[in-house]
C-alpha cells in the first residue's frame, strides 16, 4: 500500500522571526499566539517583557491587570 503525505495547516508557524529563549515556556507562548487573543500569566520572569509590547498580535498580561482593564472598558461587570 502506498503511503500518502497529508499536509495540515500548522497554526504555530510564523512568517516572521520569533526570538524567545528555548525552554518550557516557548510552547506556551507559541500555542497562545496560534489560538488566543490574550495570554494571561503571572510569570513575570519569562513573559514580563511582553506585558507592554505583546508578542506580535498576542496580548500578554497578568490576570489582575487584564481584569481591571476589562472592567474599566465596561466589558466585565462584577457585583
């Protein structure tokens, strides 16, 4: 039986350079960039440099800052 090559879209491939040191956090960042609008994390050591600038189109934020911004924008109402 002949083998077939199945090509699937890889959403974590970028058409631009991504400079991030290798380690356990890189897959988290790349997966979030492929699937999410924002990455919520308390890991300032590894992701803190992206808090203001983001990672290309991905916003990266501590959860408290994100919730405060959503509340201020009227997107979140809590009792």
